[in-house]
C-alpha cells in the first residue's frame, strides 16, 4: 500500500568479519531486497561469478566510468578499485526496492553524504584474534595479504561510530536475525512512508 522510495542498506565490516556470508543469508530471509553488484578491478576468486558477485573489469574500463561520473561512490581497497553504479542504485530506489550494499568505510561515507537517508550498518567479529582466525581459515588470501587485511581492519574498526547500527557477529544466525530486524524496522519508519488517508482505512 505504500508508495515509498527504496532505501539504501549499506553494510561495512573489516575483511573477515563475515559480512559477505551475512549479506547473502539475509537476502534469503528478507523479501524484496535487491543487491548492488559492485564493479572491481580485482581478479575473481575461485567460485566467484562475473555479474553475480562483482562485475570484474579492467582498470581502463573502471577509469572511463569514473571519468563519466557513473559511480555513486568508488574507492581503492586493498590496492584494487571498487565502485557502485549510480544507475543500479537509482533504478532500485525509483522502483521502491530496498537495495543492499556491501562496501567499505570510504564508500559508506561517500554514500552518506550523497544519500543522507541511507541506513549504515557496521559488522565486527567479536575479537581481533577471531578475525585473524577467520581470515586464515578462509584460505583465499596469501599470508601477506592476510597481514595487510589485519592492519586495515584495525584502522577500519574505529569507524563504527559513523554508522547507525552495530552488529557483533558472534554467531551467524543471530547476526542474520539482527540485520533482518534492522531492515524490517527501517521499512516501518514513518518518515520513509508516503500514505494516503485511505491506505489507513480513513474515508474522507
Ligand atoms: P573483497 O575483495 O574482499 O570481496 O572486498 C574487499 C572490500 O571491498 C570489502 O570491504 C568490500 O566491502 C569492499 N567493497 C566491495 N565493493 C565495493 C564498492 O563498490 N565500493 C567500495 N567502496 N567498497 C567495496
């Protein structure tokens, strides 16, 4: 019954906090939630699919998109370029669909200033030791890369205060429940709704 614009649901976390799994799981429990597939110059990891996990592009292609102002935000993360297409976001918002973004803190800041009504959620592992263990268990990155990600995690974690919500990922199910609850609560926020009197059963 509501004719509301969609909402940007921005999720950031230091690498290894479980954000990718969390974002995937929440999409299976929250209905009508779109996902923003980012552009990146990073090479695909085993099992990642172009157009599903990321749009994998050459640096020249990415630079052209920057020059044409096609990104709502973009940043250098772990030495690679990542960006969010403005068109993807606008299409979802215009259609009244909420859209989930898995982006870093630099990107979240850019989106916050461009879309002040965006909801920002920060996810952390319970401890740094746990984060390190998760990165090692993932086996997708070389030891040097893991060390780089840990240094960056320590820098990134202080950004939590800039976010609207904090989720401590001790247990995946609990974290999914919390993220789903945040999204559902935001859907009920009166400031996001534009209702007619008749939508509330009030006859003129
Ligand atoms: P990974 O390469 O490990 O999948 O992601 C590395 C980091 O890049 C993660 O923190 C992820 O949230 C971030 N990231 C993914 N897509 C984007 C994007 O479009 N913009 C920004 N700013 N960060 C992104």
